[in-house]
C-alpha cells in the first residue's frame, strides 16, 4: 500500500485560486453567490472554509488506494486515524470531523474559467459524495480491537478538478497547523505558483486574491495582523513576509 501523494495529488491549482474555500476557519453559509477572480468564477452553496480544505487535502494525501469506477467516479481507501493525525497533533474529535464531513457532503460547487466560458463548459457538483466503512480493518491500540478503514467516494466536482486541473503535491499538515484561516488561504494560493512575481507579492494583493476584491480596508488590516501571527509557521512552509509586507517564496521551497 502507498500513502503520501502516491495515489492522488494533495490539491489542484483552481481550488485555491477561485475561492472554493472561504479564508476562514469559521466560514459563513453561502447561498450560491458568484465570487469573481482573474482565474475564473466560483459559487458555493453551503459552508466551506479552510478546515474543510484541510480535510479534503489530508484525505487525498493519506489515501492508500484509489479505485476508478465505471461511471467516472473515484473511490479512495482512507485510514481515519492517519487522517486525524494529519489534521492535528492532538487529533480531531469524532464529532468535529463528522461535522466537517457532513458540510463537505452537503456543499455544491460551480466553477467557470475563462477557457470554459469559450466552450460553454463548467464544473458543477460536490467535493465528497459519501464515506462508508471498508471491510478492511486495522488494529486499534486504544481499544485493543479492530477499526474499519473508510471508503471515500469523491464528488463529481473534485474528480473533474483532479482530472482537468494542474496537480499540486505537498504535505498538508503544516498548513492545517496554521492558526488563522486567512494565513491558510494565502499559503495555499502562493503554493499554486511555481515562481514569485518580480519583487514578490504585496500582502494586501494576496489577501484580496483569496477573499475578494470587495473586502473592506478594516478587514484587510485585521487579516494582515492575523497573518503576522502565523509568520513563523509560514516560514516553515517556505513563505517569507518581509518588513515591507512583501511575500516571497524562500529559495528551494516548493
């Protein structure tokens, strides 16, 4: 069995660039309003934030097997214990993880890129269809008994992104351990780029890229403060913020 990006990538470029996930760990429930970016537009019906992104990326990262289904679907074999360890050093509680999975299951995503606009295509569907116990089991050191692995059926939208979008390969745990959702969103956005723009990004430009051009100056200021609280952990991810609020990838960072 293989884990850690051997089965499927951690994420794809568009997931961070078209604002599928709100830049918050406590997202609001959206009712299908369009969010516009230079990379395309997206609308989400449901509640999706950076903790939901943590769960999706971690499931893709720790997946041990992948099965392509005849109807075009994809099913992954996931060890829930490995998933919880990826999400937190203290592990997620069952109730907290279940809440995030229920919200992932309920959300509908619609994406239209400039290229899709020309052909009349779009991506529409869910990110996770269902999660059911697998017959495969592992030893449970907490109880001395057995625990079932999960069979995770990916939603149509996520399958299409994995098939059509540029793949990203990275370890999701350091992003999951950032304190603030805006820091996570900015980190994910930066990681979609192979190289920095000349002189790096201005921090406010990145904040607007992940939260929308209409974000208020007060919110930008608050976001700036939160990102600075994560500056040490961001450096561990290879993302540096200098005294002039310029954001650059550190040499050799992926």
